[in-house]
C-alpha cells in the first residue's frame, strides 16, 4: 500500500512517498526493492525507494520503503497519480498506486537535499559505489559544491553527471574497505532555478556519512602431510594416511598420486598402496594433494619402502629311513610373492646332516646313509634378491634284520648269494639267546667275507658287516 505526506503539498514542499511491503512466502522474499514512477517529480519513471538502509532484508527494518522529493516550484496545482512496483530476488512482483493533490504554493522555499545514496549512516557500502544527491528542486551548482573525504583513502574527486535536480557523483578512485566517508554539500554553491526570490541558496551545508564494507578475508592456502615414511612387503599393501589443516578452518578434500605419474587419481584422506606388482627391495615415491573450499592446494610426498619377502615351500623329509639306503629331501609348492622373483627362478640347497651343499635348481636331494642315528636335516629356498627361507627336521636312520636283508639284495649281483645271506639273517632274528645271536651274526659276517668280489664289492661287504654288528 502506498501513502504520501503531506496530504496536500504545494510546489517546493518536501514530499514523502511510502510503500508498505508484505514479503512473499514459500519461500520468504529476499532482496526486496521498490520503484515508483516519479516522472512528474523529475526523478524518472522508475525511481528507487529505500527501507532504512536494509536493502530489502525482510528480517530488518519495518518493510516500509520511502523516498523524499521536493515538488518542483513550477508544479501546477492538481492531482498527480503514479504507480509503484515491488520486486524480490525470487522474481516475484506486485504493484500499487498513489495520488498526490498538489495545491498552490504560498511561499518559495530554499533548495534542500531531499535524499542521498548511500543513505546517511549506511553501512557495508560497496567500495566502488557512486554517490547520488537528490535536491528538493532544480538547482544550479558552482565549482567545489561538494566534497568527499574518507578516513583512509582521503579526499575524492568525482565525475558529475545528471541535474538539475538529481546529480550522480562517480568517484575517480574507489573507497578503501571498512572506512568512514563524509560527503558535504556546500550551501552557497547550490542555488535554485526558480524565479521566486528570495531565497536562492541552501540555508546551510548538508553533511552525511556512510561506512564502506570491510575487506573480505584473504584465503590462505592449506597445509598437508603425507605421513609415513611407510614400509610394506612385496606382494602386500599398506594404508597411507594424510593430515591437513586450513587456516580458515574450512573443509579439505584429499587426493593421492600412488604411481608417481603426476595424476592424483585416488581420493580420500586414507588410501591403500599396493605392492602386488612391485619386486622388492625397492622404494617408491607417492604424493598427496589437499584442496580447501577456496580452491587453494598443497602437496606433500613420502617414500614407501618395499621389502623383499623370501620364498616359501613345503619341506618333505621321511620320519625314518633304513641305514645303507639313501633318503630323499625335497621342497615342493615353492612360491614367491614377487612375480619377478618367480620368473627368474628359485634356487634350493639341502643339508643331509653334515652341512648345506651349494644352491642349485634341483628341488630335491638324495642323502646317503652309512650308520644309524637321528641326523638333523634341512632345506633352503632362495630368490634372486637373496631372500632365504629355511626348514629343519630329523630323520631316524635305523637297521633291522629285514632292512639289512633288503640292503643285501640291493647290493648283491648274485641272487643265490643274497638268498644265503638273508637266510642267515632270518636265523639270527630267531636266535633264542644273545650268544646264539652273536654266533649267527658271526656266520653272516664270515659268509659276507667269502662273497666279497663274488657278488659284493669290498665297500658293500664292509657296510653289511658294520650294520650287522649293530643288530
């Protein structure tokens, strides 16, 4: 709704036009502003009204938009009509109208400053704002009729356009952030253009001030640490974790370059570095980048050490083995987490009870036996990088009447000789006494001597007699 005051103004009277605004709903209006057709006042068809410097914020002010203008001294008495429009930032609008009954002027009033932009005591004014001065009537201005002085940026000259009732001052330089600026209109430099005299000049200087908006805080870049250093076995993975800070306390976004190609392809504050395809020992450099909510970034790098992992295998050794016969040690199912180590080939070494032999490609070894006992045996598997896994065990080497007969048959080239010697062993096994046993084993040894070089070698004969002596 639009209202005017006074109700029946005369030429030269300061007229106040007010529009009370009800904000829209769902959503509530923001950015409200009001324009009125004030062409008859010389202010144009779309003159802005103001709500106490609140700029249409529906949570501040009284939502009554006003403008003050002086009715031209030459205005002819009669009723004036005009339309006003109200608009919000949600692209909605409304309208209302006003009427002013102008009556004949009684006396000539001195010109005054009717309104200004920025308003007196306005705050958060843009540093690049222009200054508008609206007079109560058409006026002539002389040199130095205005002055703009600011607390930080000092005095400002301006390019003046417009007139004779509304003047626009475009300062030659912008104002400084957060400073108080004062504008003075010098009274004796402003005179009215009407022919009704006196008075001609403003009665007194018009002075008002406004404050510019404070400078936006400077966004400082964030900082980031990639953590670490990190270590991982070849074929495995490790979690890497970054930490970052933003001076303004804003949110941070993390991204990792895990392959050192310059592309940060993995997002998240934590990431998984995989060494599945890396042959250790080796080192890799990875990087993390953090971005704050202002788009500023920081990066950090860290080293990941990839350790060589020795190969593994299954160790195979017999629990027991008859003396005189060799037993076999072997490593099966050998594997290495590094494909490069596997491709290069693994090497093996075996300890048959008297120390390790040289590494070689053979994954098994034959261990000869000449005596009874429980030797400690072992095996090793080695990759190309020198990583070694060792396995240990024991083998019980024994002799029995049956195993010694088996050895006779393995040695003898004459089945008849083997049958005779095994018969002697069978008799000894069934001996009723120790004395009888010793006699039968002595007969076995004598027969072995008799068959030396006749189906048995001297070394074989010696081995058979030695083992018989252990029965």
